[in-house]
C-alpha cells in the first residue's frame, strides 16, 4: 500500500512511498483510510527523528472499518470512524478500539479527520485547567487547529475568551467562534488571566506567564514558535500558579465521541484551511509550517485497490 513516510532527504522531510500492509492485533480494527489531517507534530516527527526514516507518519485519520477487531470489541465492518493512531497517513491503518469513535452520517469524514490531535488536545487541556465558567481564558496561537477548537470549547464552557494571533488577518472568524477579544500577540491584554492555553511557546509563553493571575493555570500544548522561553529572574517566585506540560496519552475514544457529537449537533465548527489530495502532502506541510493555514490541513487519501 501507499503511505506518507519520514524521509530526511525529501524537501519537507516526508514523501509518499510503498510500505507493507499493517497487521492488526486482536483489539485493533483495520481502517480503509479516506482522509487524514496534518499537524505541526507530524512535521516535527519527520524532521526530528522521533519517527525513524521510512516509518509511516500521522495521527489523525477517518475512514471505514475494513476488518473488525478479532476479539469482538469495537465497531463492525463498514462503520464510519475517526481515530487517533500512529501511522495514520496510509491507505490502511490498524487502530486500537480505544482510540476511535464512530462517526454519524451527518458528519463529513473529512471534517472528522481534523478532530483527533487538535480537538482532543484542546478538550483535555481545557479540562485540566479546571472549570472555565466565568474565568478569563487566553488562547495563544488561536488561528491554528488546536487554537480554534480551544476558543470554541472555552466559550461554550462559559469563559471570557481572549484569542491571541500572529496578525490581524489571522484573527478572521475568531469572534464568531466565541472569542470576546482578539489580539495580535498579547497587545491589549491589560488584565490578569486565569487560564492560558499556549500553542506558541518561546517569548510569548514567558509573557503569558506574567499575565497569569494567582492560582492560575498555564497549559503548554504546543511550541510553534520554535524559540526558547527565557524567564527573567524571580518570575517564578510569588503567589502560587502553575505551568503544566501537556501530552495526549491513553485512550481517546471518549473525547473523540464527544467532539464528533458536538460537530453533529452544530455546536463545534471544523475550520479547514487547506484541503487537497495526499499527493500534495509536501505542499500542505510547507503551508502549515509557513503559518498559511487557518485551522486544519486535511488530505484526501486515495483508497487502496481491493
């Protein structure tokens, strides 16, 4: 079958190639992939060596169950599903039952493919920060995949949401998504915030820490700036507040089911800023790395021959 693999010699450190078919374990289903979504983490995996050269990349996948789990768990053949799984950028993918959710007919599979990494990260980080009702929540990198989901979820939880973006143009649509205030960088944020969901890292993370109120929580979700964060002396000495590192771990089926239902109910919008055939994966990667994608980048995967 064909798949997108890590290749340090390729322009974007990834390319399409032929790879062996996956061999599902007893608690795994085999998915015929229809759509996959690209994340910054996938680009970093390809360049950093976390995914070795020749290995299949990707985490976000949506498609149709081609083979049910041998142990009898999970959805039946023909079910439409979305999953968070390693090796998602392939024509077929083996996925643990605990890492997927069924997708109702009313939800486009291309939209569902955009949910796993970004949606689960936004949902879990917001929950980890505690109840949001009445709190001031700052979302940095708000124009990206995680950021746009975080703005919507925080607004629906009753927070006063401040969306931070890199330019005025990148803030388009965020007020309609639930942001009470849209700022460039942190300009105009002149009052303390209770929660920071940070996707940028670097100097902006340091500045956001300085805005955090006593008892507040900063969730470090991503680091798209690629810059170091240097804290001035004594900036971490004072009233208690927390900076928490973030990583998606464990079964994600419950969160995926929640996100899919919110989309089905019209309560969560999926913003796709780039969509095209997966043969254009290098183009999608460069657009994402160049911050030219508002929301998610979704690839249409050509099904494998029967």
